[in-house]
């Protein structure tokens, strides 16, 4: 069985800065078909659903739907700031390869 996904304190801190919980939203991380490598991540603010896995920290939530969960086992959800911009990132040990943008991956 896969380990559950983890969320870094930086990601929860960024959600707090955005005010996600105050607006009733959570960071939704999903896996969809498509992208240049076969699968792609979809990351957005959304309301939690009753069947979501909910990861909580610092008063904030990250949610993952049941369909995406097997693809994200053991993954780390983080927030990074670089010269090219700031974004939520996913370090996924299940990905056999990924594209340069970090949004698309293959299994």
C-alpha cells in the first residue's frame, strides 16, 4: 500500500497567506489524463467534497479526490519560490518521468 501524500509547512503557510480557509476553500490537488507525458496535475482552490482525503495543517486544508489518490501515494506537496515564479509543486515518487514544467508526468 502506498504511503499517504505529505504537505510541507511552506505549502500550508502559503495557503494561510492566500486566506484559503477564511474563504471556505482548500487546495485541491488532482491527477488528470493529458499533458505531454500522459498525466498532469490540476491544482486549484476548491471546496472539499465528502469523499476527499483531507490533509490539514496550520488551519488550512489540502484535498485529494479518491481517483487521484493512487497516483499521489508518498508524494510531497510543497510551495516553492524561484526566479521564474512561485507555485505549488509536487514531488511524486510514482512518476517514472516528468516534463520540464513539472506539471506533466508518466507512470
